[in-house]
C-alpha cells in the first residue's frame, strides 16, 4: 500500500530552501540508520529550532526496513509536532538514489524528497535519468536533488578514486533540462572520514569556492547542495583512538569553510560521518570504562545524548539553521 509524505506529516524541501536562501544559512541533512540516531537528530533540531532533512541511503533503507522506516518518520513527526509542540519542518530524503525504481519506491513509501545520483553517468544519461525521476516526483509534489561532478570516496555502491569537479558550464543546461529542485556539486569535499591525505605539518586545502561562485552566477538563486561535509571533529577522532579504535589520519572539512558555504547559495549540507563517529566514540568509552555493561540503553543512550549535542552545535555554529522556526 502506498502512502504520500503529506499523510505522514512531512514537508518537501521547497520552502525550506527558499527560506535558507533568503536567510543565508543551510538546512542540515543528517543521515540515520536506527532509532537512536533519529531521536538525536529530531531532538537536537527541535531544541535548536532548526528545519531538518533526515536522510537514508539505499544501504540504510535495507538495514532499517522500508516499512519500519515509514512509521519511524511518521512517529518522528507526531512526536515533534503533537507531543513537543514544535513547528520545525521535517523532510524524509533518499540519499544517493541510484535508479528510477528506487526513487519511485521511496516516493510511494512516503519520502518527501529524493536524490537521483547520475553523477557517474555520461552527461546525457544523467540528464535523462534525472528527468525521468523529476517527472514522477513532481506529479506527487516531491522534490528532487540531482548531482553534477563526482566526489572522491564511496557514494553507496558507486565509488570513485578521484574527484571530478563540477563543470560550471554544465549546470544551467542540466537544471533547465531536468527540472530538478536542487543540485549537488563537487568542489573538493568527499565522503567518509579520510577526506584529505595530508603530509606532516600540512593543513587542509580550501574548497574550490571559485567553482561554487561560477555555478551560482549561472543559476542565480538556485539551491546548491554539498555532500561529504563532515568535519571529522578531532575531539571524537581522539576519543576513538584513545579508547582502542584506529582512525589515526582521519580528517574532514574545517567548520569555517562550511560556515562560509552556508552563507552562499548552498542550502543543504550533508553530514553522516560526524554522527557515526560520535556514536562510535561514546560506545567505545562506555565499554572501556564499564566492561561489564550489557544493557544497550546504557551505551546507546549516552551516544544518542552526545549526538544530539553535536547536532545542536552544528545547527547553531556551522550551518546557521538554528532559531529559524
Ligand atoms: O553518502 C553516503 C552516506 O554517508 C551513506 O553511506 O551508503 O554507507 O549508508 P552508506
Ligand atoms: P560525510 O561522509 O562527509 O558525512 O558525507 C555525507 C554525505 O554526503 C551523505 O550523502
Ligand atoms: Zn553524499
């Protein structure tokens, strides 16, 4: 049985991005796979009064079960609006959709927004696939994110060794031909915890803001999306390593650069790795300090609480999305 996102009380990203563009901030898009991550995201965004996009990859959807996900999203909305009296908009978004069928299935199961990632395809095939998704989605008032340019690292089943920066000369034609609502571009970020290979003493190179500016000029006022935007916070790298983990050369995008991007046409910033690392750091700490603990609430609970704090901090100090609702 199919269901629309409106029946679940969710919002698409249209108005969220209009407000973000005017207010010069970015809407956070946090990935989740389980109950505790979803709780942390929703609690953190309610408390910081931030709009939020909760997103699931194909892998996360398989992990969580698509029927269960639908009711988790509905539960999150009901909890936020009815129980906690919050008016923040909540979008449920498919991250890195890789086929029309997957996007359709998500739309039919209550997603309010989908990404169709044809970035690895030849340009014309990317246009055709994206257009097909847009046609199905727009008939149902669901918003669509497309992508031009390839980020290094893993994008679900698609992975690339090297970065292919977005070609600004393609963006206008792509947006016009496909009808997408937002566009992910590649300006030097990448997925995961090892975004830059630095030699000792070297600092992280700046993102290619020149490419971002060129894109903005060609599609003025159009919402741009940044993937691979975790900062790989040193606090949690250190905790993970201190409590028996091994993530020595992990490095991410400095927060100042994300803050700068959020003030531009970048309306959505994707964060997954930072959330994963918080959970891992806290679970490791609890296990080292309390080796006899075996109640999942005693290690997932503290991980959830720390994740909520991290989310509030991102919204307030990096994306600028706090206190907007
Ligand atoms: O961009 C990828 C996201 O971080 C999701 O990762 O495919 O391992 O769930 P995943
Ligand atoms: P990170 O790996 O930097 O968190 O990027 C997440 C992302 O882009 C999800 O689509
Ligand atoms: Zn991504």
